[in-house]
C-alpha cells in the first residue's frame, strides 16, 4: 500500500511519535541515519533536510560536505 506524506504526518500525530529516523547510505554503502523531531517532518517532505556530512568518512573537502537529504 502506498502512503502519502499526509498519511505519515497523521500517523505521527495520532501516535505521539517523539522522533523520526531518516536513513541513507554513505558513499561506501554503509547505512547512516539522522533523527529529526516530528515538527520537522513536513519540511523534510517538502524541502528536504540539510546537514553537514564532514564527519562522515569519505568527505575530504569540508567546503563541499553540505548535503540535502530527501
């Protein structure tokens, strides 16, 4: 069954979710995650979440380590 962003936002509100974990793979294929507050979910769906990946292995250039997670 396909879920919409609104379905997820409704579930989060109805079930008093405390945080959401967004997962992604780094450039080596290792799973990483970022936790966000439920209040940030709508923005995550619409605009993505910016984060600095300088701490992740493989990003040598700090100036080019800003990423956008959709």
